[in-house]
């Protein structure tokens, strides 16, 4: 069932989520739902300490090895690492341990209960070493475990002359901001099934990036692409958590399956998933800002430090996005941003929706409020004065010239939210209310769409659009559906481009033996970049079947059928291949130039009520207005923003990773608190659309954008309600009580 | 071998005492629409209907399905799910079957909206993708879409023959008495046996609790006489199997004992309220229990029975220390009695870390009997001490009409009454301060000697 709706906007055909009914009716089968003949359940024995050496692995006395498949590091045929950016993270620890829960041994057995029990009973004996758990200060020599200083990545961005500008500034405002880790809590936990099929190792499971898994496993198993096949199964949420981590669990499933006579299924239970997988990087960001008395930015001196955890994973790239965004959507002639991501003996941090920008955004927006307070100005006014105008440049000297009126965007948010009316009402309310206070806060921000810098060029992504014998069209791409709407959007784009009804467009399952590498499903790049490759693939298909570029509709179908009458091949293949937009040039060494092909822009407004009895913060209203290029599908786009905002509300107010010895210990949904439907108001969403000429139908990236706004908007609103200035999140009631006490004292 | 109705059809299946309904459905009956997201009753992805009420199947032992009607997502009418599709109620889909189960339950019972709002009813289904608007609007749209009754669950394909029980299991067993006498005899005979009612406490994180799998359980759920609650002229009698939902649905409870309703509605979310029992809340002996403070504030007494005889203990005297109480291994709580009296002050404040599905960080129930006299006040705190406890010093203060002009004015008395701690959920400082503030602000609006 496909419903059609037209929005009358620039956006073209809107169809309903294609796999929606299967999901709603429980028919969609995720990895743990797949029918499987006889198989083994896998389990992972892990390190109980944060740092040290393994000396022995001790099995329970009644452990009958003949019933089990057992795999350790010595069974790895290729290189013992989870290869993505670096080779530092072993698939299975050999002797040295760098974090709690580091995988040490794999086991498999037909009974899941037996596996659970064995995992809890097999003992890892160790010699402990003191762990390093401080990402702020520089480590002493005995704590160095990576390079010469534990720094995974150092970045410096420089524009103008910051020192001179600061020295000459009439007012300098300093601020220090801290953000905590965040767990993704995709509702479907991580899981993989691996089995041998002829000479091929087949790994199926929940993932965002099949070719990342392929890359890691080729190196690990020492095999070729042909001997390895990675297939994505319907994926119950990712948010970045299934970007790099699935390579670990896929590696484990494959190692077990290589030693088993039947498939091995490895499904994490929630507590294991929360304890061992990546989280959002904790960050500490400092700002020193020189301003004029009327609030114009003269100089921004910013330092960004993130906790990378025990291995490199994606920390350098996350740091890079954090630094590039750290100065905010504001114009300033003198900017210096220094960033470092460092090692600690914690479970590695990794990709999470927003990818460094939420941390950066919290800091620069809090800093804007601090500046306004210092100058006695309206924080909205300070933002308005400094917002980048077309023709001005970012910290990396990228000139913005996209036709978006950012001041109008801000004004639109203010008027949709009725900020003036709310402020007046709050003044009255706060004067009479005995135990509650209200406030409103605003956040302005930007988010670079697609890969950073030269990423897209290096990726060299490809998509195939193939014509089949019956005249239907199949889109073949590695881009995965994990809830954000890939299947639906690709269907729309191909159908629209070829003038065909969406029913005749098929989307091939992401399978490394069946689709070309269209790159990972990350960085909000799928609709914008890969979607455009779908369009180019359609164009190429049209040429191959002898049609002109303007041919649309039934003649396309007829031409496909006619082509097959004359050819023996199964399909006629049209290819879309990435071509960088003109004028893109990025210098990775100096961090100068076009960091992104384009940016999205957003203005969020939050209204809160603080309960003075409990210090609980209730969100009364939330307005999110954003400029995202063309909106391809309104229902999907709105859902992305609402979901991202609510995830951001969780990060700002509720979600705290309580930690002991470098690992999260509140690994249950009862004590890692994500919002329920009762914790959030309706999220009011509005889009401004300035089509981006190089994105599919004018689209820019959208998925990550909304998560940036809630933390600064909400903390600003709490600040307005109480006259305090929160500088750290999550702003739990406990933390707010402490903050109030310090202010009172 | 147990027998029950599954999606309208009779089914017979061998079950293991350590098997959850969720596992039976997913791994042996291939009904994989029901998902597992947490194994602890938080996420609602495993929601099914049991006799028409939504429950978390991860917390239901398979044997408790016996004789009941179980409905899973597979039995719902696909043609009526359009509204959810149009509003964007699903994204990744992992939460979705559970969401749809709760959502259609509400759709088919619009009268629920006279007492509840949709966000409260849906709060037992966590979704990480949609931000909930698509879901809430989907249920609203479904409510206003007229039913096209083309659906016949009996026309569904027969469920596949169940796969055999596999693997190593706990060595445990379950006894399923049909009467209180039988249950007491069993408890007398097996001193280590554990009674089980709604399972919302015992079944949490069940798969990993190996020791628990090896125990013997006495399942109370077949004892129909324990289910209902009754009213006499003097008291409300709550049965040992009476659930939160049973009392929430009783309009008289809402009128006469509003705190019972307030507390019940703040226990977990609907899927927990439909299964969790008041007696289980008492016997669980958690300092964070929400049912206990309100019962205590209403001077409830507990009726205990064993094959040795019967005994009645005031709830106030029931707890001895952390997880310790006056309940012998062979005794059952067979009823809870609440005297019917008039109160002129009564409120319950629960502070959890979110709006629903929250264990209490600090809470307080306060009542004052309308009849004048000594000893009118009850101030009962939860999550403030090793047990739920009366705050005797604060009660004295209030009884003496001592002027209270700030939260700090209560601190000294509270210091004698409670001993809050730092733990994974909150801090001692927070609990102390907030408890005083809840009492102070609560009184300020209600009694004259507090300003
Ligand atoms: C997600 C979730 C949220 C929750 N939220 C809350 C909350 O907000 N507030 C709150 O107070 N609780 C909460 N709980 C805890 C729990 O649900 C309740 O305390 C519930 O009342 C327990 O009742 P039950 O019948 O399900 O207990 P069971 O699990 O069946 O039993 C609990 C204990 O009581 C004993 N027992 C049961 N019946 C009897 C009897 N008749 N005689 C003697 N012993 C008996 C059992 O042996 C066991 O030790 C929550 C639980 C979950 C899973
Ligand atoms: S699996 Fe989460 S509530 Fe049952
Ligand atoms: S749709 Fe993904 S968790 Fe709800």
C-alpha cells in the first residue's frame, strides 16, 4: 500500500513510508526474528578491569569443552584489529587490556541459557594496572598508552589574529562548558548472524554501514571481498551507534561461525549493549570571546577537548566536526579553535547523531548567553547582530553564499513560538507563582551536511539504478534504512526522475555482493548526496536504453522492456557516481576552505517550567524552525526533527551515564533515563526551504541537525526562569539543586 | 502442558517453568512481531494483550498464560493501521508493534480518555525515533477513524506447531494451586517456595537470574477468590491479586481514596499497572514502593495467612528493616484492609526521574483525618530510609500546630525520621532537601499554620 500526497511545497511527490505497514503489523523481521535452522548462540567473555594484563582464563570445573565452540585471539586468521581508521583496537584482547568489558574470549552453544551462564562463570584472571580516567589534564609518563601523549587527534583552526584582537577588545568574556556521555538506546540492540556458505562467510545483522563491516572483516579474516558477504537486516535504530560498533560484533560472530558447523547468532541483551558499545564523547569546551559593548564579536578563542576512550574509533572525525562548528553560526574576523581528543581507559566513545556538534553548540550558545548577560543585552539581540550574512565567512574561511536569510529564520522561530508574548506572561507568572518558575530560551546553530572536507571525494560513492526484464527499476545502494526513511526517499527520487509510479521502483537490500558502495549511512548524507546519485543513476539508465534526458513515464518502462528483448543480460545498469560540486576546496593540513558542501541552519525555542520543590524541569513548549533545502517528504522530515529534538531533550535534562572505573553502570532502561511520551510536549516543527542545487531535488542533510538545539535552548530557558547559568549537562534536578545552592551562597 | 487461547485459537504447549511468555511467542511459535527491548518492563516493545489488557510479555511466565486469552500484534487488523502510517508513528519499527498494541487498545476504548490523556496511556512504550508526536497523532487519528469490521482473527493462519523446548534450563518448578488452602499447604510443605503474583518484580531481568530459575514458585494467579476488591461499610478490602489497574478503574476508589489512585497511576505505566499487585508491592518490601506509603497514610492493615493460622498486622508495623518484614516463608498476604474515614488533607507526591516508568527518588504521602482529636496526621516517606516509613517527628510537629515557615523548619524533625542515601538514582542531599520542600509546599497551600 502506497499512499500519495502532494505538499504543494517545493517538495515533490510525498509517499508514505514504504515498509511502514510491515513494521506496524509486526511483519518486519529484524536479525533476531529471522527463521534459522539449527544454530548456536554466541557469547562474549570480557575484561573485568580497566587496564592491565590477562594472565589466565579459567573455566568452571563442570565446563565440557566438547559441547562448545571457543575462540580467542590466537584463532584470528588475519590481523587482530577492528580496522576503520586505525589498527589499534583488537577484535579480541591478547594480553593487554585497555578498558573494562574489552572482549577476551568468544563462546557458542545451542542453548542461550548455557551461554549466559558460562559468560558469567568463565573467569578472566589479570594483573591490574592503574587506569587513566582523566581527559582534562595531561597524563604522567606511566599513563601514556597512545603515541607520545595519548592524543588521538589535534586540530588547529586559525583565522585572523586572535591575540591582538582579544587584547584590543573592550570586553572579554570567558566560559567553560561541559557535556556528558550519551547512550544511543536504539530500541533494537546490536545483533549479527554469521554462517559459512560455500567458501563465503555471510554476516547478516543490524548495521548502518555494510562496507565498514566488510573492510574490518576482510582485514581480520584475511580474505577477499568475494569470500565475504555482509547483508544489512532491517535495523531498529542506529543514531551513529551502529556506525562503527557493528564491525566488532560482526567480527565476533564471524570468528565463531568460522569455527562452527552451523550459523552463529550473537544478540546483545540491553545491559551488555549499554555497557560495551560506544557513546557520545564527553567534552569540555572553553571560550574566550572579545566583544564590543553593543555585543559584536571581535575575537573567539576556543578550546575543545573530548574524551576518546581507549581506542581511536571515530574520535578524530568527531573532533573535527566539533571544531569546525565550535564558533557557531556567527561571523567573526579573528578565530582560533584548538581541539584535542585524548585517550582514557574508558569504553571507547564513537559516532552519535550530531557527531561533535551538539557539544560545540551547547558551548557556543551558552557563551552567547553569557555575553548577553555581561553586556546587559537581550541574548536574542546578541545573536541577531552576529549571525553570518551571505558573503561572510566561517572559522575555516568558507564563504557562505547560499541565499538563506538567517535573521529571518530566527525571527520566524521567535514569532512561531511567540517569544515576546511568553516573556511577558512569564514575568507575571513568576511574580505570583509560589513554587514554579517559567522561562524561555533560544538556540541558533548550523550543521554541515555530508562528510567533512574531502571525505566525499575520497569515498567516490556509486549507486546503480537498474532496469529489469519486466520493466521495473531497482535502486542498488549500500545506504541503509534504520528508521530515517532511506527506502521511501530513494523510491520517491527514482520514481520522480523517471516519471514512473513508485510501485515499480524496488530498493535492493544492502548486501555487499549485490550493491555498489554508496558510502556509509552517516553524516546526514543519504538523501542529499546518495539521493542525488540515485538521480544520476536514473539519467544514466535512460541513456543506456536509448532515451533522451527528458524522457519520463511509460516510455521509460517500454524502453527497458525493449532493451531486454535485444540483450541477454539480466539487467541494464545505470550508474550514478559522485562529482564534487564546483568551488569546493578543502585543505586538511591547515583546516581551511569548504568544510562542507553546504550547511543547514536552525533556530529553536524552548519554554520550560521549573518546579522549585523538586528542581525538575518540565518542557512546556518547543519550536524548531530549520532551513534544510528542499523537504523531500514532510512526514519523514518532521519525524526526524521531532525525534532528534526529543533525543536532545534527553541528553540535556535526563540522560546521565553513571560510571565506575571507566564503564557505564546504569545499564538498564530503568536507570538510564530516556524521555517517555509523558516527558515531552508536542514538538512544533517548521521548515524553510532554500533548494541546494547539488542535493537530490534540492535537499540538504537533515537527520543530525535537530539534536544540536535542545541542550542550549533548554539550559538558556532554565537560566531565564531562575537567574542561574547552567554550564554543564545533563541538567538533572540534583545538579540544578547544587547550582541553586552555589548561587544562594 | 498448558492450554490457552492465542490470537483467537486454542493452543496446547509444553512450557518450562523458567520460560517467559515472550520467549515462547518469539522463539517457539515464530510470532516475532513481539519484540524484546529491555527484559525489564520498561520499554513496552513486548506488549501483548492478556485477557484484553496490555501487559509486558517479558515479565509474564509462560505458565501464567494458561486458561487466558493472549493476543499478539499478528492478530491485529492490518487494514486499520493506516492512521499510524500517515502520521509517522513508525520509524525504525523496533518499538512499533508494542506501540500499536497499546495504541489500538486505547483506540478501542475511547472511554479511557475521560480519565487519562494519551501521553500517559502511551508512556509504557519507549520510542527513541519519533519523539512521540507521530505516535500520539496516530492514536488520535485511529480514534477518529470509523471501524471497518472486516477482520476475523479466527481466519488467521493456524499458529505453527510449537518448536520443542530446547537447551539447558533452570531446575526450578512451579506449583499452581486453585485455592488459598492449597497454596498454604504447598508453602507449608516447601519452605523455600516463592509466591508469585503479577511477576512485575520477580521477572525483571529474568534471563540472567540463574539462581531464580532453580527455585520453586507457588503461582497465585489461578486463585480467583484473591482477585477482587470489596467494599464493606467500614473498609475497603484489597485482594492479594488486586492490581493497580483494578483500583484505577474503580470510580469509588477515586472518590474515597484518591491517594490510592494517584499512586497507582504513577506506578510504572499501564503495562505494569495491569499486572502489578498491591500485595506484591507490600511483599516486595522496596523502600521505593509507591503503593505502601499511601496505604500506610490511610492506616491500612495486612491480613496474613498460613496453614498455622491467620494474623493481622498494621502496615505501619510490618517492616523491620531493609527488605525485612513480618512475613514468614509459609505466610501469604491474603488481603489488605483500608478503613473508610474522612480526610481533610490528603496528597501524595512522587518524585521520579521522569513522568512515567520511574522508580521513586523521593516521595511522601500526607493525610489528616477530618475528625478532630489526637493523632490525626500521617506523614509517610518512601525512598528516604531502609523501609517506607512514617515520619513521627514531623507528625508531632503538625499535630501540635507548630508554625512552619520554610522547608528548613522541617529539617530537624526530618533528621530524626529519615536517613536518605546516595545511590545510582539520586543523592542524599537532594532527597533530604526535596522531601522537606514537598512537605512544606504541600502544607502551605492546605493548612493555616504553615506560611
Ligand atoms: C517497569 C517497572 C516499573 C515499576 N514501577 C514501579 C513504581 O513506579 N512504583 C512501585 O512501587 N513499584 C514499581 N514497580 C515494582 C512492582 O511492579 C510493584 O511493586 C508490584 O506491585 C509488584 O507486584 P507483583 O504482583 O507484580 O509482584 P511479584 O513480582 O509477583 O512479587 C513480588 C514479591 O512479592 C511476593 N508476593 C507477591 N504476592 C504475595 C502474596 N500475596 N503474599 C506474599 N508474598 C507475595 C513475591 O514472592 C515477591 O517476593 C515497577 C516494576 C517494573 C518492572
Ligand atoms: S522487553 Fe522491554 S518491556 Fe518487555
Ligand atoms: S520507531 Fe524506532 S524506537 Fe520507535
